[in-house]
C-alpha cells in the first residue's frame, strides 16, 4: 500500500476526533491534507440505569461512535458479560477491543461495513426469541432491527450519540482552500456529504462538484449524483482508515 501522493491535496471530512489516523497515513505518503470535519459527534444523555444489559442475548454496535457512547454509560464488565457482541466494520471491532478487550468467539463481525453484511452472519440467522439491543446514533437506519425482528427476535434500540452540523462559517472553508483547492474529497456518510455543502458558499460548492470524491458505499454514490457531482467517484474498499488509504493509493497510481 504505497503511492506517491506528493501532488495531491486531500480534504478529510471525518469527524474531528476520528481524523488523526487517516490524515497521518495520507501525509506520510506525501499528500497535503486539509482537515474540514463535516459532522460533529455529540453524546446523548442516556440513562444507563434504565437499561439492564444482562437482559440481552446480543448487543450490536453499528459504529465506533456507538461503542464509545455505550462504553461511557456501561463498564467493560457489563458489556463483555453479554453472550454475543456484534459490530459493523473493522473500525468498530477495533474500538470494541480497545474498550473491553478481545471478545474472542463471542464476536459477530461483518465485512464489508454495512447492515446487510452483518445480517448475513451465521450467528444472526436463528434469533427467534432472542433479545437484541442495537446501540446506534440518533436517526440511524432501521434495516438491521426490522430484519432481526422479522426473524423473530425481540429488538430494542439505544441511541448513544447524535450527528450534528458543525458551527462553522462558510468563510472557514474559503480560507482553508485559499492556497490550494482539493484534488480529492473523502466523504464517509451521506449526512456529512450534505453538511459539507451547508458549510460553503455556492462558488466553492460548484468547484467541489468538479473533482473526484472518495465514498464508502454505492448508496452514497446515489446521493452524490443527486447533489450534482459530475467528476469521478471512487468507492473505498473499506470504511476503515486502512481501507480508505488503500483505495486512495490505488486511485493515485492510475495513469
């Protein structure tokens, strides 16, 4: 996974607390990285006392933010005591291991990084009568819970964070790109994609539509086209920093 990114100016729109790893990789390969978080993550004031984790057979974490939010409400022993733990994506798996240690055989993991892949896991096929808690952000997709409920599971949700529009004036973006406009934009959610256009003026938005975007799913491609993007769209091999970096390198190595 090597590439010369010396001529690339890459806009990293990940939330501020999740930018460091990817930005370091890009910088080490020679890229100039512009940090412009398009989403701010805020914790939801949930009441841990109203939720007894011991009632559940399976906990499912939809993102690393879900892991972080849950582990600020419950201690590691409470989480690790649950019979099965499921995650969407490698970044979520690593976040869970960092918080509670390696879950070993009780872990239900999915690659790629979406609800559909997790639903295909063997451990989630026969769930009739099982109690499942899905830990997620506000406004998350219901596909995971709806399908598990259709399989006979008793599904509850616990929202432990929310995604909000950063309080940033459009002049901030203009100043950021004054010396060099991005040659590639990295976007990791539909919400971040839409937020990005809320945080810049019409002229900057039109310029942004003319350069390549790196996205993490085909579902995001549809949103990009609806926003009027008319340059190359690259779909990352994974939503993790490593997956994104690998795809950036492959893109940069093309003639």
